[in-house]
C-alpha cells in the first residue's frame, strides 16, 4: 500500500520524505554549519572530541535547528 509523502502547507505542496541529497545547496550548507558549531561547542566544553553520547547530543542540537528552520528531511 503506497504511503503519502506530501503535505499541503500554506497552499504549497511539500515533500516530507526528502533525503539530504535532495535539499538545496543553501540548506545543505546551513546544516553542515550547524554540525560544525555543535562539534566545536562540544570540544570547547569538554576538551575532547565527542564519543557516542556526545554525537547524540550534537545530532539533537542539529535536529532542533533543522526543525526551527522548517527544513523537511
């Protein structure tokens, strides 16, 4: 059974199951910038590169930023 992968928001049709490769270059650059910020902040806070738990914290930070920017992935 096929699933819907589009929703209508503000009169526009948005695809809800995009992959990272389908994003616009500006969106990719912004996400990469947020990842860099997260790693940098973690390193400044703890003085070492992140382990598995640190990676999860960084990804949580990045996903929060993605939701704020209303980027559909």
